[in-house]
C-alpha cells in the first residue's frame, strides 16, 4: 500500500460525556477460563479486519482500531432491523469541525469474535455512514473495534500469520518476550501512546509523542503544528491523506531523516504531515504529535500490554528497509457490489497521472491487457509502485467514452 498517498486514518473525536464504560471483568468474560485465544483476521490495504457477530445474529466486518477509544457501528440499519432502543444521542465532529454529525449509544449489546466468548459491550452507531470505508479498504466494513475492547488485556498482533492473540496477562509467561524491545507505553482514554526520537532534519532531534494506531494505513503521520520544533521537510508533495468525519483530510508527504523507537531506527522514511485544527489543540482533545500506523507496525510482531503499559516489538528481517510508495500520483477507490471495480478519486498535480490527462472520476477498466476485475485494491495499487521509468498502459472509461492512457512511473520525491 502507498505509504504516502493512499492512506486512511480514522479521525473520530467524540464530545465528552458519552458515559460509555466497560466492566472490570470484561477481559475475563471475553477469555473465559482460557489463558489465550487466537483470532484470525484478514489484512486489506493496510487495515486489520475481523469477523464479529452482532446481537447473536448479524455477521459483520470490523476494523481493529487502537486509535479509536470506542466501538462504532457505521451502518444504522442493523440496529433498526432489530428494533434496538438507544440510550443517548451524542454529537460527533471531525478533524476540521466543519460538519455536525450525530450518533446513538446502545448499551449492553452482544458482540462475539471468532473463538471468543460472547460479551456485552456498549457501542456507538452513526446515524449516517459518512465514512464509507469499504471504498478505500477494498472490502466490506461495518464497524470499528476500538481500544476500549482490549482494556486490561495483552493483545498480540502477528502480521505474518494474520492473527491476533488475546492473552490473559495474569497467566502469561513474560519470559516469552525475551528478545523483544520493550517500549514504555502510556494508556490514555484506553488508547496507547509511545515516545520516539524524531529527526525531520538531520541533527535536530525532538521527542515526539505518537499514538499507536492500528486503524491507520500509514507508516507515520506527524502533526507539525503541535510542536514549535517540528518542521515540514524541504521537499514535500501536497495531497489528500484520507477521509475523516469532517471530510477530506489534506496534508503533505515528505521524508524524515530518522525515526528512533528505543533503538529501532528508520532512516530517510516517507512520512505524512498534517496540521491539526487549533480548536482541538486548545481544548486538549489531542494529546499527541503524530500517529504510527500499520505500514510500520506490520514489520514487527507486536504485543500491546494494556495491563502493564508496555509495547513489545520484535522486528522482522530487514524491518527498516525502504518503504514502497506510489509513483503515479493516483488515488483509487473501489466500488460495485463485489468491490472489484475501481475509479480515480484524486490525481496529484504535476504527477505522471496528471501528465497523462487522467482525471478524477475516470473508471479504470484494464491495466495492460488485464481487466481490473482480476485485481483487489491492494494488488491494483502495487502496480503503481514499480520501478521508475516503467510504463503502464490503462484503459479508462470517462462519461461513456473508452480512453487509452499510458503512465510513466516516476519517483515523486526525486530532487532531480
């Protein structure tokens, strides 16, 4: 997945006073008498998607999102079909505070993942699905499983095996984590935060507080207006970074000299930069300088120890190799019943795609000789991460007209 230009970070801020809570015995109820439970997941375009049964009836797909506090159902038709009664209506706002949205709280609903016990859990249900996550995840998405669900647990994520493991921390043998890097982790509003040493410019290190966010399909995103010492790199590309409740998220992409997490170092790393709304900063709703997402985390085996406030990381081989990134300037969304049709959502100014006169709204019918129906969203995007100079022929449909276009891939961050 393109670490720079095709990301989503689910920016969801909820007004205070929701009254959502979780019992102290919640993790015991999830695990039962087991010391651990293995939960398989699918990995789509940088998102962890698990199967969840809602109210003993509906099989749903949830994104596992440690960057969101609460569990959210995006599609209100499920609670409507069951005639469930909400307990409270709350106001939501997105990152730009420009759109007023509302959601409903439903208490003690039944949730169950694969191999877990069924538990009662409060959920927030959007009155309107404004996110439409399936378009840029490339698979069906019905909700978000927030960090509160894992409160007091030891959550292991194995990106190679595509499975989560829930451990009972009181029964866990911590000697198994010998060889892992232990990173101090602060848990605030159920969400995990760590500190790193970041050099955006060489020789100018700053301490950055980062939210560890499995609901973000990115490497790292920095909020450059949260610290006076944090600057945007000299060479940047402006573009759309994703979508939140307030609408499109604009920002920049550039390379930071180094990111250091307890000696685990990434050099010359492609990162994203976004200003946070000053109102959110003034009201103290944001307590971070940035976000670490799945595209960095997937290079490790990860343990979130929510009980003892530690993050454990075991790097894979060549964990700090260069990240792949898009060389076309295209952002592509999926559509259709099977989500196997694709259209151009954005075109970066001055990019190879713009030079080829590809426009937002164009439907991609073929890549070379192959119909795009043979691709998933991740596979299609990988085609545009090839070597500089590679030519890719596209067959597009624009307002009923079939067009032939050719893109010549180029490193958008090459100073030449």
